[in-house]
């Protein structure tokens, strides 16, 4: 199933889009699944922000990941910096968590 999904994403018309932090509770980092999926499928990320104070939603740009997680996350951080959700106290820092050793069943 996972390989079929990656093959489907690898088509020219599929992108992986992420938003700034979308969880309801604080986390110390972003989950890393989107990053690994985009890298394996070789598709760009569409960077989107939702800024609650200005009631703005914007599709900012797309980014091709390089595999250098620190540099890629710095690029994402620079684009999303300064925008906040309804509960900014719950926003996670824009850093990746550790990749799981074993996939979930």
C-alpha cells in the first residue's frame, strides 16, 4: 500500500501540502512523516499559512526538499515565520521529530 501511494504521488500532478502547526495541543516538534513522504516520492511541498489575527490563508510557495533536514526546515521556518493560529500557545517549534524506527500497523 505504501509503495502504491508513493507511486501515485510521484506523478507530475500530485503535491504534498502542509500547513503551519495544526494540532490542538502543544508538541515539542513537527511530526516528520510529510518530510519523508515528499522526499521518497520526489515531490515538492506546497507551503501554506493560516494567520488567524489577519484572517489570511495563503499558498505561499513550493519547495523541493534537498535531504538536508536542517536547511530544509530553516527554509520552511523562514516562509512561515510571523504567522499564528487561533491558539499560538499550542504552536510547535518548526523542527522535525525523530523518524520512527518501525512503521505503524
